C-alpha cells in the first residue's frame, strides 16, 4: 500500500490485516529540514515494523527549495534532494527509491531538438540518482508519468518526456543500474491519450496542444507494449485503474483496465506490487485494501506467489 508518513496514515495502513510492506510518499513538508527528516525516521522506527516488512521511498513532487521536481533541472537543489532521499531510505531500511520521469511544463509544443536536449539533461541527474542510491544500498527506480500531471495539487501540467514506453527504455538504457516502476494507471492514461490524439479534436487549447505533441510519438495499441518494454527491469508496479484522459488512480474494478490478468503477469517480474488507488479520505485506505484483496485473490487463483 501507499502512505504518506503522517501519524494518521501510518496508523491506518498498519492496522490489521497488516500489509507486507508500504511505499512511503515523502511530501516536501516531510523532509524540508534536518529536524523534519529526523522526526520522520523516529516515527517509522516507533512503529516497530516486523522483520521482513518491506519499505520503498517515493520522492516528492516538490524539492527541498519548494520548486517542482524536474528531472532535467540541474540546479544544486535537485542533486541535494536525491542525496536526502538516499540517506532517508537507508535510515528507514528501505529496499528502493522511486522518482518520476517528469519535466513539468505549463505548455507543450513539439520541438525535436529541445526534446533531445531535455533527455540528455535528464541523464545527468539520473546518473547522480543511481550513484546516491547505490552508495546507500538501495535500488533506484524511475516511474512513468501520465499525459496530464495533476501534481497532487489539482493543477494541470504537462511533460515532454516520460509518458511513453520508448522514453522509459531510452532513459533506462543509458543509465546502468536504474530499474523501472511501472504505474499501470499512468500507462493506461497515456495509451488512451495517444490513441485519442489520432482522431479527437478537443476544443480546449491545452488538450489540443497535448494531442498535437503526442502524434509525434510512436503509436501504442495496448498495455502489452509497456509490459514488454519494462518487464526485464521491473522493480515494482503501482496498481490502480484508469479511464479516459484524467481518470487516474481509480478503484481496482472501475476503469479501462482488466487488472486481474495484468497483475498475474506482472507479478512474475516485479519485486513489489503497490496498491495506489486514490482515496476519498487519504487517512483511510479503503480502496487500497480492496485492491490488495482482489489482487491477492487473482494471484492465488493462478497459483502465483504474491510479491
């Protein structure tokens, strides 16, 4: 399951039936100062997690300076954030780290030269990320992103890279040691948008610009292309459903994805499956527990071990 490491969310996620692990989303407020980070570590240690309990740390949408995290932004604050995440992950006993393949922008226009330059800059930060993670004994992973970024703040941004399986493969190929986090909801939203870009004529200018951009990227028929592209380097999977262009993080059985057979296949490759449905009340993991139960039932029905 997913949790922000607040007292309320930790208490909810760690109640019976206890999950086998948690992915901790670290909001910028959780790690802003050394005192905040020390308090976070003590809060997790006070939970007295059982032996074998798995933890993964997910980086924030905003960095230590309060600006959006941007994989192509080579300011000192970007590198500092990666060091902080690696240090925190090690202090918590986490198995891995997650950051997003994201270059947030308020507008989007196709420019192949600019796109190539952005990808190159992302490589510089990814090298630092892998080095920091490895120095602290953690697995560094990169997560695919949806075509419209809501940034947990009800704001809509866009990204020129990180949506397609081809982008993910390019970044993984040029960064030895980097593994993948596949968010199936994000992937399905990209598939929906890329397919709609061929035929739809949206009136909203921002969506029209997005579709014009997507038409320059390779067509994609189904989730199979994401699975084939990333399976051999898959560290974990974020599990929720999706619909249309903006229907992110939907309940397990509500959306465009038939999750049971997909999860059975992905479980053969991924070390962890993380339920990440969006909750009406973030303090209570009702939909995530439902997803966990349905996922476990699907795996057991096929005789597949639950990661």
